[in-house]
């Protein structure tokens, strides 16, 4: 009887929370990487100073 309860808790609580946390970490890493890449490839542009 305890097995199905554990499976339900994992499916309804742990997996969605894990997906949300992982998505946030991936989004933060991707944003930081793209910002650094954009600043490096457009070094010296006056628009970089306006974006900060």
C-alpha cells in the first residue's frame, strides 16, 4: 500500500519541482552565457553601455 503512495508523491510533487528548478538554472546559465558572448562580440559599441 505504501508503494503507490510513494509513486503518486514522486509524480505529483518531486518531478514538477525538479523540472522548475532545473529550468531556472538552465535559463540563468544560458542568459549569462549569451550576455557574455554578446558583450565580447560587440566590444566597443555604445549600445552595450546603455544596456547595463
